[in-house]
C-alpha cells in the first residue's frame, strides 16, 4: 500500500500495489487525488477503520511495519521515508519509489 499525505492539509490518498509494484490512488474511496505536494510512505497492508493513513506514527497494525512484508521500517512513515511527490492537475503523474534494505 502506498500513502500520499498532503504537505499542507487535506485527506490522504491510498493505493494498493499490485505484484509489479504499480498502484492507483484513491482519496476517500474515490479515484485520484488533488494536485499538490505530498509526502509518501509505503505500508504492508490496508488501513484499519479509525486510523488516519499517512499520519506520523500511524500504522494499520499500530507497529512501525507489518511483519513479513520486507518493507524497511523507515519507509512506513511519511516523516522518515524520504519520499515525496508533486502531483500535477494536467499531464501524466508517474512516480517511482525505490527502497533500499539498509
């Protein structure tokens, strides 16, 4: 799961990755997201009810990473992932986030 958290204010966008790592984002269950600057993190599972995706310290399992995902802990939090994205209103928005194990 990939989470785009707006750098300003607004709801996060969430997308499940496929087996090739591709994803499409939804905001509040609707396809797409608003143009703007985002902090990005990667989780191992879908958000649980009552949780706020992308919040600092938020995790569907209330842990820094979902066991067995192989996702290094630093990438599971928007404050530590180092990932960001600038979403444009017109044109193609394609983002590649590379993770290193160390």
